C-alpha cells in the first residue's frame, strides 16, 4: 500500500456559558427546564422581533482571541445564514464567519514531547439552533427551542493536524483553554463542545491537498480519534484501489464503528449569506462599549503557563504537572490544599517535598476515585484542610500508607475529618515500643522455623516476620519501629 | 383645515371642553358611516379603545393627563404588533395571529394615553404602493373612491384624511408613509433610520424600514415624534441622540436658510400639475426668506433598481420564518416536511410576496451575489454620499413625493414595474437613511391632493418639520386648504 500524508482541519463549536442567550434575555442555562420553557418571542423568531447582541459573549470572544494570540479584527459583522429547518425559528442563523471577530492565532500542542503549533484560521460568534425530537412511536417530530439562541463560538483551524491523535490532543488543549478562561463548560458529552473535522489524504510528499471529507457527530475525545482513524483507513483503501474520494459529509456511527455518508457536495445548501441589517457592525477599537484593554486584564494564567510554573515552583515532573493542570479545578484544588500544610509557607524545599507527595495522592488516588465514579473535582467532599492533615500524618509517620488509604476512602465518601475517622475506627498507629516488643516476642516464639531461616541468611524471612507483626496489630504498628525492634531481637537471639 | 388636530383636541380635553369618550364615539360613528366604502382598517378595536378613552377621561377630570396625546384616537398600521390584538400584516399568512407583545412605538403611545381605534389596512407585508396587495381588499382614496389611497400605509393615510382616527402610525421602507400621505392629502414623516424603534414592526427590508406618524398637520407630526422617537434597547440600530422638543423648534423662522433644488427631478416624467404646485411652494419658501440652491444627486436615478435588490434580498430572508411550523398559516395534509413548507408558503403568501422572495433569493444566490446584492450595496453607498454632499450645502432639499397623483384602482396592479416606479422619488432616501416629510401643497385639476417632500440631514427631523410647519402656516388661508374629501 502507498504511503499517505494525513491532513486534518477542525471546526469546533463551543457554547458560551453567559447568563443570557446571544440575542435575548432568556436564561442561557436550560438543564432541567421543560421543553420550550426557556424561550421568549425573540428566540422563538416571532414577527417583529429584533436581536440585540449579548455584550458579554462578544467580550469573551475577544478574550479567547487574546488567549490564542490572535488578531482582533478592526470590524466584525454579524450576518444571516439562510436555510429552512424546524429547529431554526427565524429560518436564518445569525453568524459571523465572513467578517469574523478573531483572525489567526494558534495553539501549541504537545504530542509525546513533540511540540507543534496548530494555527487557527479564525473564530466567529453565532447562535445555536434548537433541537428536534423524533419519538419512536407516532409519525411526528417535536421541536424544543430552549437551546435556540445560545451563544456559540466556532473555532476553525488551518489544516495543520497530521494525525487523528493530534486532532484529539488539540481539542483537549482547546477545551482546557476554554475552561481556564471560564467562558465555556466545554463538555463534549453534554454537547457544549462539538467538533467537526475535514480530513483528506495525499501521497507522501505531494503538495496539493486531496479531496476532503467532512466528518461529523464525534461526541467525545475517544470518538474523535476513533472516527478519524477509521476515516483514514477508509480513504487509504479507496486511494490504493486508484478510486476517487467523493467530497461529502459523513457521520460517525460509534456503535457501528464507522463513518456513514450523509450528503454530497451537490446536495449542499446555498445559504445566501448577507450582512445582518438588524445589528450594526462592531468596531472594538472605535466602539466605546468594548474595552479591549479591560478584557486583556481578564486573561488568567493559561494551561501551558500553569504547567510550566508547576514544574519549576514545585519541582513536579512534566507528566505530573500536566496531569494537575489539565483541569483548572484540579490545579486549584492542588494549590489550595498545599497552602493548608503548615510548614510549606516560606520554605521552598519543604514545599517541593510536600507538593510531590500531594501530587502523587491527587493523581493516583483521588483522580482514580473521581474518574471511577464520574465525579468532578468540584464535587469532591474532601476539604483542602483535611487532605492537608492526611498528608501530614503520613509524612510524620503517625499512620501507615495502608491506614492512610483507608482513611482517605472514608473521607471521600463522608467528607469527615482525619482525626474523627481515626478515633472512631481505632486506626491510630501503635508507636509504643513496649507494646510492639510484646507482640514481637510472641511472633518469634510462634515462628521458630522462620527465625532459623533468617539466621541462616534468608533475608526473605525477615519480611515474613514483619508481616506477622503487622497482621497481629491489624496494620496499626508503626512499620519503622517494627523494623528496628525486630532486627534488634533477632540479632540478639 | 380640519379642526381634528391633536393640538386642538388636546386643548379642549385639557380645558374639559372635550371628552375623550365622546371624541372616541365620534370616530366610531364616522367609521360606521364610511368604513364600508373606504376599507381603511383590517381590525377595529372599539372595546379596547373605549376602555382607554374612559381612563383618559378620568385623568382629564383629575387634571392628570399623561401627555398631549392622552385620549386621542389612533390607528396603527397592521404591521405593528399589538398585544392581544390581532396583527395580520394584511396577509392571510397571519390571519389568526395575535401577538403577546406590543411594538415599542405602540407601547410608547399607550404609555402616553392614546385610545386605539384599530389596525390600518396596508399592502400585505407592506409590499406595494396602492394597498391593492392587501389580502383584506383595497383601501380607497377618501378624495375619489375609484382611486387608490397609495401604499403601503394606504389605510393609515386614508383613515386620517377621512377622520376615522386623528393620527396613525405607518412604516416607510421605500415611500410607504410619504406616498399615501401625498395621495390622501395628509402629512407623513419618514424619520431618519434609527430614530424610531422598529421593535415589534413586522420586518420588510430591515435596513430600510422606518417608523413614523401620519397626521393632519406638521405640528401634530412634531408632537407624535416627541413621544415615539429615541433610543430603544430592544432595537440595536436605534441611536442615542437626544430627541429635541420638535413642537418648539418648528416655531423658528427659516429666514436665511437654504433649500436644495434638484432640477433632474422635474425631468423624470412628473405631472405638470405637481411641478406647478411645487414651484408655487418654492415661491412661498422664498417669501419666507429661504434661499434656493441647485444641488445634484447624480446617483439618485439608480435608486429604484438598487432599492429593489436590497429590499427584496432582505424580504426573502425576513419572510423565511413564515413556514407553517410555529404560528400563522399552516397547510393541511402534507406528506413530509418539504411539502409542508412548499404548501404553507404557496397558499399563505400572495403574488407580490412570492415575487419579492424569488427576486431576493436570486440576488443573494451563489454566483449572483456579487453582480447584484454586492453591487447594489456599493451603489447604496454612492447614493448616501450623494445626499450627504448635497445636504452639506443646504439645510433641506425640496422634491416631489410622487410623479402622479392618486391613480385609479386596477390601473397599475397588473404591471409590477409601473407600481415600483411609484417609489422613484422616495426609495433612494430610504437607501440613504435621511428623514423626509411629505406634506400637501395643493391639488391637481381632478381635485386630487398633491404632496411635496422636504428631505433633511441625518437625525435632523427638526429642520424638515420646521420648514413644513412654516410653509403650512404661510398657506393656511389658501383656498385649497378648504377642500374636503368626499367622505366628509
């Protein structure tokens, strides 16, 4: 089979989490609202109604532009995209792709330590459509316009992506940026982040691009990678048989694991775009109501900046820093918990030590539990202060790793404090040497064979004897003391 | 001149000589007598109007009138949404449509205390220059019932001329306030685009639509503008510019001021009687101390083609929402979605709406956009510059409103192009966005009213009203001011 270069460009839609919709004052948050409850004459497209643009949505568009290092257009124009569909009440969508607010910019992705700049073509602002519901029984469809008029950003990349994996990483990075900016929930499963891909193949080294296919309906990061991998295979097969790729839109069917043709180029709509006469064009440098300097002040520390800071400030590995900063809320949880550990303030060395331990706990224990149960870090019941206490108890040898995990599990479920759990479950560590000596004596007398083994040089036997002591104390003996005393006893004998 | 001006009626109400309820009943009686032959309303609202008049009467007695419009009976063109009152746009498509909201202009008038008489007939969707496109029948001209009242705000102009209401609110996209006002011998103001909110106006050409009053006198127009003009948060194209006290400003002398005169206008097939009437008006302005300056509007001749590209483009998009899904006409027995769209729109829209949808769809289509829509937008900019340049030299421009006086019913309805040319002097002003006042300046040999228009700078309604009012005062005693419509 010939070798092909893969060329992918993405169109990503992100719903903005503004309080009100794009062109009316309806609540932008419809979860739990009955069908068509979150609507008004404007978003229902009633006669005589006019759109008034949401200032916050425009400001957030500029904010994203700044985060992407893009150019703010001197002038941007809303326009109408005309087509008929029952989920589009005005029979046109107000969008802004012809004279978009944001031009250019880029996101640097990191694929296994290979850095690559993915250029953005432009970002434009538009409104979302409603939803159609097709009941299984009955020959009718229902229209729910709660979502109609939700502000939507469309982020269009240049065809810079070279593999399905890069595409997936790009969308993940973009999601982090959107969340860091606080402008979108950017959740693919909930549909407030959606991704369409244009993908084509060309013989390796060839300059001209091949015929592209648009792939839709990829509703998770996994799906992006799977769908595009499938599409690469499909196109490779066609090309290697010397057949031509048909320019078309294909939908990913996750259950079937393949893309299916939806409509060809010939069937494509003529959307008859023209400037939206109901909304004056926006010139941010002239228009007094938009303050670009003020918006620039809103720019937070972005994911990449935070990751680099975590690596230097806390001496974390790149992998750990990446894990912690991929989710802004997790990064916040980490830093707030760390600040609760008393010795950290003013001592960089201790801070780095504690940070490493905390990072391990968060990444291996907490994330596993959260992901396992599908809970967001924001809903985590463990208070920062309690997590800090737990880390302290482990560090000072007051509890063993095993007990710590038990306490952690209980904290995760109930959100109760460390001391409270230790007291209730009798989990405090036995550090009293006399008490431990009594147990060691008993173990030695009950395991004479193992004691002989140890004396004849079998190091393994020592571990076995430690295990016996720990078993007798139900894991509550301080392991360091057990080690020390057992060695003394055996060497004495 | 009629006694039924807002200014005069208000004085009577204030002095408790006139009763809003009695006034409203007089209007209803007039409607009883002549509406069958005139057909100036699609819907008459005596229940709502009488209730409002009674409230006004109470306020009048307590000396707590809300405004000078309090208790005045008003007609509203049926393209403005009125809460809980059927609003049809004179189209079968919206025959059963009752909005849950008021247009901003209606709300402002209600807040000022008006009593609503009903919804005035017009061409369906405001498409036309004669009201012959109404699905509710033509509105006849009160001066000659065999003639049209003009359009699209024909019902508004006829109702005011026939005293079925004291004033009406119309919309003007290419001449729809000014032309019927001229045909019916009343005053009509098309304000600057952005001066009066379009919120609740059923859109025709969104970048051209203007909301304005149709009244008996310029002073009344000035008074209504004080109430309806101004920035509206619900219409992003309205502008934050202070609304002057027009009724005071119009009292100023026009001595030493300059009026632009466009020679070419009178070489564009204007009736002899109209030219003569406007030349007479010119003399009166000169007596009042104004100076005439010749100005040129070289691109104005492209006004009609440019207008019919931009307007139809916007119409084709604005009428998309009438698809038989959510409200309005809903075709029966469709087998699928596409068929339902086709049937609902085919049966619900009339010939003129379909013509404009097709034209507009064509000029926006891929491959034709640059040749038509885009080019028209460029010419529009040139026309705008034309007017700005001319108005740099003068305060206002005087021009005919129409090439002819009111034409016979049926005379042009079979020839859309002839009908479109009725807008030849008005449409380019909508493209430019300037304010323009249409007011009577005499009668032709058939004793049909002749109108002239005074065009002003952007947001300078003050000047056009000032010139109009001073002209009106100077011609108060003219014999033609005594003429009465056949409906009186």
